[in-house]
């Protein structure tokens, strides 16, 4: 077969072991998330999604488990279709061990890239919040919570702050109690806000697979949206440029972790370049 021929993935029964198990585990995690949410009101994302490192809900295992969590049917279908298409080829080229290492490392690269974006976007606000906590007065508290930035961040959280309903009246009648309430509120708000930054999905690893496929088989034809033939190298460049543009413009309501995708793509390209240097063991 020529590398210019269209690429056609094999059936599920012929998938190599790691690719097949990645697909199975993702589907099982997705179904378990739905079942627990509907029957037990347990949000599995709270425990297995990747939280920001300073969030109360952060656990080290989330660097791995977040790769198997997805936010909806379209999310998991797109990612698993990509793993199905590219994973089987790359696993056959590298073998199961190297393929699994690649999949995990690109996922970690994606997570760290998104961590950097989260830190950049919330770091100054968290510093401001902690400064008010360390020198708390009713005036500094009221000034903070009435600011536009605080109100915008409050909208992103799902904390229960009902105990603050009568705060203004309490501040008039009992300033010391109001100060105590303000202190507790800032603690609860900060925890809720930090916990709201959660990364889920295999997209980072998928972009790593896409990048590797484009480097190894640059002229192999792929069908964009199933009917537009595009060479793999142009698909990689196009998707990379689109993700960079989307990440920089940061449109309102866009909850896609574009820089996680770019992080996975970058790590994937670097790994292929490193492994190519050792050609005796590359294939």
C-alpha cells in the first residue's frame, strides 16, 4: 500500500491490546459516571478528574485517571474515534509498551500545559484573595466581594453560601460575628473556586497520537469529516493552528482546554523526534 492511499482502520476485533483496553476502560468509566450520578448522586469527576494542585480535591492519581473521564457523549465519541483510528497503527509500529508510555506521557504533557494556563488565569486573583484573608477587615472584605472580578469568579463556583444572606444586617448589629462569617466565607469560596478548575478527557493524548501519525506517515490520506481527503501532515498543522488560535482568542463560553491539546501535541512530536534518534530501537 502506498502512503498516499487512504487510511482505513481495522475492525475492533483486530485492535492491538493497549488500544483496545484504552477504548474499553474509557467507555466503562463513562458509563459508571452516568450510573453513579443518576442512582447515587455521586459525581465521579470530583474524584477522578484532574484538579488544580492547590485545590482541596486534588489527588496525585488524577494525573492518570483524568484521561479516562469525559464530559458528555460527543466528548467521548470524538476522542475514542481518534484513539481507534490512530492508536492501532502506532501501537503496531511501536509495540504495546512504548505505545502505552507515549499515551501516558502525552496525557501528562497536556495536563501540565493546562496547569500553566490555569495558573496564569487565576494566580493573581488567588493572591489578591489571600492578601485580603491575611489582613481581613469588613471594609477590605466588602470591597473584594463587590468587585466585578470576584462576582465573575463566584459565578463559576457551585458552593453553598446561604449563610451569608443576612450578612449586611449582621455587620451592623455584630461586627465581630460578621468578621468571623467573612473569614469562613473566604475560606469556603476559595476552596470551591479552586475545585471548579477540573481537567478531563483523553484529548491531550489524542493530539499526541495525531502528531505522531502525521510525522510517521505525513502523506497518508485521511478523510476529514469522513469525505474530505487531507494528508496527515496538513491535518496536524491545521488542527494545531486552530487550537492555538482558539486558545489565544479564548471566546466566552468556550470550555475546551485548547492548550492541553497543544501540550499533548507538543510532547508527542518531541517523543517521536527523540525515538527517531535511536533508529535501531524505534520500530
